[in-house]
C-alpha cells in the first residue's frame, strides 16, 4: 500500500480493487486505504510521543507522501495536531546521521519470546547477529538489517506481552520495513491462543503446550538469507553451519548478510563446504539475482516452493523450511524430520501409521506442532528452545537450520 497503493495491492493478490475492498470491509470493517492510513497514523503517533525527530522525518518514516498529508491525517484521526500530541518537548531539527528509536511492538498473548531468543542465539552468525542477556531474564537478540536506506541494527528484547526494540536506522524512511522484519522474526502476529487451543485437543501435544504456551515459529529477516541458511545447514550440525555462515559473511566483507548478487559472483571453490552444496548455493543465488526465484514478501508461496524444488540440490526439507520460516506457512511438517521423530519417540509415539495419523490430526497448524516437537527433541543443542535437526526426504543424512 505504501509503495503502490490499492491498485498495486490488487495486482499482487490477483483480484480487483473492488473485490479486495469488499472482502476487507466484511472481515475487518474497513477498506485497504483506511487500514493503511490507520497504520501510518499509529506509527506517526508512536514516533511523535517516543522520539524527538522532526515532524518532516516522522511524516516520511510513517509512509506519508507529504507534510500536508501527514498533518491533515493525524488531525482527522486523533483530533489533535502533531504539535499538541508532542506537547512541550522540542523536536530535533538536524538532518543526517543515524537515528535511534525505542519501540514496543505488542504481541498476541501468550507469547514465549524467550524461546525465540534462544533459538536465534544458538544460530547467531558472527558479524551479523548477537544473542545475550536481557531485561526480565528473557534475553535479547541483536542483528544487522539490510534495508533500502542503509544498514540498521535492531536489539530485540521480549517481554511476556510485547517485543521491545532498540533500533538504529540510517534512514528514517526505513522504519516500517524494519518493524515488519522484527515482527516476522518473532512471529508476533500468530494467534497463539487459537492455535494452542486447537492443538491441545491432541493428547500427544497437550502436555507440551500446557508447559510452554505461546511458542512461536522463529522467522527470518529475509527470504534469500533463509534459503542460504537452509542450504548451508544441509548435512551438518547447527554449530558447523553457524561457522560456515560466518565465513561467508567474512568473505563478502559487507558487514551484513550477503545479498543474492554477491553470492552469485562467488567461485564455489571459495566456499567452506562440500562442492555439491557450494554449487547449489551459487546456483540458487543466481536464480534469485536473475529474478527466476522470487523470495519477496509478496511472492506466491506455492509457486516459490515449486521453483525452489526445481533447483538441483534443494529437496523437500529445504523448501519446506523456507516455507515454514519465511513464508509463514502454518501447515508445514517435514515427514522425514529426525528431530520430530525423536520428539515423538520421547513420548512413545512410533510406527509409520501412528505418526501419519498424528500428522493428519495436527492440520492446519502443523508448523506450530513441529516447533513443539523440536523443542522436546532430547538431542536438541539447546533444550530450552526449538532447535531442529532434520532429514530431507529421500536422503539419509542429517540437516539442521
């Protein structure tokens, strides 16, 4: 909506603008333009109240196309002018330089953000990510975000009902993109109350969900990054994959996770992994750089997964992990997953027929069932977090993410 308006949204979804407006009004009571305007106003008011940014910076950071539109919309929605909302605090007029913001993103409860922090901390790539202690004993996770206006750094600390973010931006216009990526990383929009209630009906999962309500599916900051992590993690442990990813980051030397065009230009022989995986990685990077593979947020999930499967060296598991962690598919559960089998075996569930019937019962929330099974894998690197260790269907070697 911010980039292309209602017509762009309609083109992406493959429906008419009238149909989309009608469906949204029926579902949530407002058409897309009103929803987008409300989102911009919420962002603007938060920045007015929480920062000393100049109103011009806030206007463009919140997605308004002009100062006039910003002023008029804020007054129309809140009945107060930006100056009245801010009160006596002066605005910072200086332009340029990094901008530091403190934000709080609400999460649907229950919210087990500590498990997401532990998951990411166990897989933190040197030079890009850091995990450590945080307020309230829940820990914090920090990482570099590659945004259109330049690199940004987000320090994310969960509470029981929100995600607190200490955000440093190169360009205030990247605020919405940064917030969106943080929300995806921590799966903040998952309706865990509904999902947990549905899965609690299963006697296998019920004790685990009762013990760990609000467990989320750890997301990804970027689709291509998720694909790289999945490919590098094939047939190696989590620890080895993290070291290999760190060496790739160091090889590119950009201070952020490598982009597709950068990896596409790399000689596979320079990558510290088996030649077959190195070739797969460079081939996939070329496909993304050339536009043959669309891993954007708005890409069609099913088409993207089918396209991934067409790349030599990418099997069902690798494609499923991208669908689960990047495209937020709620109903993915890799059937050959070793960590899931170990989680089931830990409670005495064995045999193909019993396992198959369990998988069928958990639909359409199999991705969340997978997270609980991974969390209870007795061989997980971190017993306090969902740490997958899986087998790609058709292979006999372990993979990890």
